[in-house]
């Protein structure tokens, strides 16, 4: 005698917690409504700058500028992917896509990470070749173009500044733009040193340092997006703590077949079997469990199957069985 309950368990009591999302708190669906113009302006500014920076980078012989242009191109794609995923995540569920298209944000993150690492590999290879065969660099051009980059990245960051605390995707865009402004500042510094000293080797070295910085910043994105695409427990969720909470719930003698996975980059789902020998605990009990999972762990979508006879073997009891 099994009883299932999906976490629409908290829809009544938690209705006002669902700010900006029909199923979870603080959803990134604010982005298209409140930040659509910010995305559009940021994409337009950065796209124009990528073209200008690449042209002047090749014309001036600066691999540092070319590397920074590649980085800014990844920002454009990142903004496009984030905006697209935010829009797609609002799509209503269908009989085939029962979660809607919320997972598109995970695919967007994975795409950005892979694309960026491929681009960095190409840029790094060119920088190494240039390191062994230094070429004259137009230091003033490098400084002027990179300074424009600081301004554009700063403006784009400012566009997202107001939403950085309430929306994880907006915060990510904001921090990325701030970091890019810092990278452009490094290019300006390299151009100044080259102008004063004539050390042309500093340009490919700066390019390699920028590439290393991008790899360092991207590795976590690649790791987390890959893990999410494999339905790993999201970072920040302690599965042992979740299991411990469920096991101490009133009347529970055992918890098994526990699964926790990301529906998107901002929403988490859970399923489990709870053995309650005293019998079905009722809707209010399950609603309270779901409410606490959401409040304590940020798990908005919980499906709990109640089993009442410990002696009845459940084929999913062993942890290695899924």
C-alpha cells in the first residue's frame, strides 16, 4: 500500500515564497522580464567590442588583445546562453518534457565551459609560438583598446548589479563582467610596460596568464555543469544531512531509494521511500516534510513514497540499486 506525494506540498503555505517562479524560490525567470534589456545591451556592447578588439589585436600584433577578444567572445556566448536558458526555463511542461525545459540552463553552462576551454587552447598555442618568436607590439593601441574593454565590461556589470543578490544567474553574469574588467586592466598594464621597456615577450606572457586565469575560472563551471548533467547531488547539498532529517521524522523506521538531483542550475528535486509502520501519515505530514526540505535544504520538488510494512521487501532498498 504505497502513497505518493509530490511537492505541490507547500504550494498553499509557501505560495508567497515562490517569488519569480511557479515552482521554486528566487527563480532565474526574473532575467527575461527584468533584465532582458540588460542582456540585450550587454550582448550588443560586447559583440561590437570583440570585433574591434580582434581587428586591432591582429593589426597591432598583440596576442594579449586577441586572447582578451576570445575571452570577451565567450562572454557574449555566455550571456546569450544564459538569456536563452532563462527564457526556455519558463516554458510550460508538456507530456513529453514533464519538467519543461528547465535543464536548458545546465546545457548552457556545459556548452560555455567546453567552448571556452577549446578557445583558450587555441589562444594559448598561438601565444607559445609567439613567445619563441617575439613580434613588435603597438603598446599604445593595446592600452587604448583594452581600456575601452574595461569601460564596456564595467557598464555591463553595472547593468546587472541591481539583481546580483536576488538571482544566481544575474549574479554570475555580474561577477563575470567584473572579472573581465580586471583582465582588461592586466592587458593595459602589459601595454604600458611594453611601451616603456620594449619587452615584446611580455605580450605573449600576458596572453598565457589570461588563458590560465580563464581556465582556472572555467574549470569549476565545467566540473559542476558536467556533474549536474549526470544528475549528481548539487554542490551545497549534504545528502547525509538530508537523509538524517528524513530518518528522524516522526514514525519513520527507514529511508531508502533516496535521490537528489538538479532540475536546473537553480532548482533541486528529491525522491525517496519512507517506511512508516504506523500507517499512512496523511497529507499534512507530507506537506510539512516537503516544507522543511525546502526551507532547510532548498529542495523545492520532493516526491515521497510511503511504505507501511518493514517486512515487505522493496526491490529498491539496497543503496546500489537505482
